[in-house]
């Protein structure tokens, strides 16, 4: 099996593409119902504050999706829902009412039931959440897994530290919860793979016992402790990632945490699924530990970051990955541009800008007042004082069938001047020969650093993008951090 990345809604992907009993281990880290928006943080490049763009929202409302989901659970769609899970959601509808929390739990129930279906009989499922809704999620998990011969194994706790907010009126929330369930009555547990070193105090205590209570030499006991390592507990302390490992992706999880889960519950060659893969922590660790893997995410920013992260880790890795859901022809590009799904707002624009710029552009979320700019990349140039500085390259995406030069090319040229940008690129869904012709009147941009000219405005259509057209400018600055290459496996603890 090739490793696979799916760009799309995981419910749809699970239902259409993932076969019954085909996955050894599934870990998910879905939105937690935190009622927040999460932003990608970019490297500091321009003169402005650190740029950030919303990647995904974690706000739930009782909308058409929730209503449809509730109806699917009640009618046991796909035959995946146990009587207990149907009754539970029915009961929670009464208790919670049709609001944000129920919408979240309906969404999770739909997906967890499919995950239970795709797990192999010896498979394990880890659900990462926090105390916001963990008490409800455990009910959902029990209702889906236990009636079908499954087992609740552990509630793991990941502890981290965090600064208290000014004037905070509660204890600092410093842990996440990870539920571990098995599909059947037997499951894999590679305990020796995840033993942690004993604390020095434990070793000292063991030495003391041997000396004072008899029975062998203290040295050999300590040596034994060193060799075996401590039986793993259901909690682990790992710092929140910042620093080297951090790719600026909100909610990115530490590789050490995933390493522990993957090693404990899978062997080399096993299939690992992450249905909410974010920036690909599970996938990167699975790749390194020689597991097969499947990742799913609904936002293109995540997908492009996963691809970049895997390639940074090993430049040949992309050859063995199947990527599904990304437009491959004009029809699928049109379908993405016309998706009537609020959760997918600006996905078409993001796909075009990130693909054309080879993931070197910052996505611009702002609507109106910014002259229709959807992304900004930066290139090094020399200013009038001969100092090296970063200049903007502006991207504007248009999905209209008919565009006239006045409110596209002229408008873009106006923003280029206003922003003192180097040049601009208009990305269109349909071929636009009239705009290509008009763009030629805007002349050239001269890059002083390498003493070369480039078109001031270029027009690129989807077909060209699909045929491999990519940004060809010198010294484009990286806006997303390069993932580390791992020569050796991570150390836990
Ligand atoms: C908390 S983040 C996961 C972070 C990840 N564990 C990491 O280390 O990078 C949740 C991810 O789920 C994705 N997501 C939300 N709803 C989804 C859905 N219905 N299908 C697929 N992905 C979804 C979001 O785009 C986001 O990237």
C-alpha cells in the first residue's frame, strides 16, 4: 500500500475510501469545541507584525450539517451505529438541546462510528481531547466501542506547563486527555518500546533497599533498572512545542507524544490513520518509524504543510504518497471553487496561491479593502540605499468566467503601487487571453540583487497550474519553517 493523503472532509473520506477492518491504529486530535479560531503563524519577514492566517475554526452551531448528522445517526446510516449510540445521542438531544455542544457531539459520533468500522479486530483507537468535552466524548466512545466487543483501555493524560493569564481566576489548565480504546478483546501493547528511564531517586531507593534489607548488590539492581526502564504510566509530561519542532501550526502536537502512541500500539509495516492530521505530526512520526499511514484534512493549508514537512524530512518521500482530493483537472478545480460549504471558505484561493507559490506565500484572510489580494510572498532585492530588503509579490485569485482588465489587471497594478510591491500574479480559474494581453502593458520589474527583469504582472490560469507552472522568481523567502530532519529516533521523557 502507498501512503495516502486525502484532502477533504474525513466523514466523506472514511465512508468512500477506507475499507472495513483495514487500519491497525487510529489517532485523532479533532477540534475540541474550544470556540476559538486557530491561526497559522508565519516566519517574520515583512516590516509588519508577525503574519498569521486562520487555518480552522472550532466554533459549532446547530446548522444543516448538524441536522443531517442527527438524522443519519437516528436512521443508522451505513449500519455503523450501535443502539446505545443512537439512544445516547437521542438522550443528549433532550439534555443539551439542539445547540453548539450537541452539534459537536453529533459530528464526533458520525466519525468515531466510521473509525470503529475501519479498525482491524486487534486495532486501537486514540482520541485526543481536553476537559472541555472529554466527559461527553467518553460516553460516545463507550456507546460505540463497548457493545461491539470493544474495550476502554486507558485515559492518558498529557501534562504541559503554561503561563497563567493576568488576573486568571481559576487553576491553570495544563493537561489534555487521550482516550485509548480497542476494537476487540485483544490488542497490541509493545510495552518495552515505550519504557521510560527511572528517576534517579527511584534508583537510589532501590540501591538503599538492597544495601539495608539484603539480597544482592545495589549496583546490579541499579543496572537492572537502567536496562529495563520503568513500566509506562497513564500520564506523560512533555513540554508544549515551540522551538525547533514548531512549524507555526496551531494545535501542533509534540512528536514525542505520537511516538509513544505509535510505538505502543503498532508494529513496523502496520497501517496508521490520522483523520484530522493538521500539519502531519502523526504522519511524519509514522513515516520515520516505518509504518504505513493515511492522513486526512479538510483545509489545504494543512495539506500543503504536510507535504512540505514530509519532504523536508526526506526529499524522496513524496514519490510513494498517493494524494487524493486535490484538483487534478479543470472540472475538479471548478468544483472546489464552487463548493457551497462555509467551512471551506477561500479553499480554492488557498489551493491556487499555495500551489503556484510552492508554499512560499502567506495567505491573506482579509476581505475587502485589500484590493482582492489573496496571498503575499517575499523576495529579496536591493533598495535605493543598496540595502537588502524583502519585497512583496502579490497574488490575486479570480474564479469568474468573464473578467475585464479594468477591475482585475488595473486594480492589481494599483495595489502593487500602493503596497510598493515588486510584482503581482493574477491566478484565474478560466483561461483569460484578454487579461494576458493587457498584462503586457505593465512592463517589467527589475530585481537589482540579481540584475534581472521579470514581468510586473503575470496571468496564470488553472490549466497552466495543473500542467506544472510555478512561481519563478529569485530568492523567494521561506514563510514556513523547515521541518527538522531526524537522523535518529526521538528520546522520550
Ligand atoms: C487540532 S488540529 C490537528 C493537529 C495535529 N494533531 C497536528 O499535530 O498537527 C485539527 C485538524 O482537523 C482538521 N479538521 C477539522 N474538521 C475536519 C474534518 N471534518 N475532516 C478532516 N479534517 C478536519 C482541521 O483542519 C485541523 O487541521
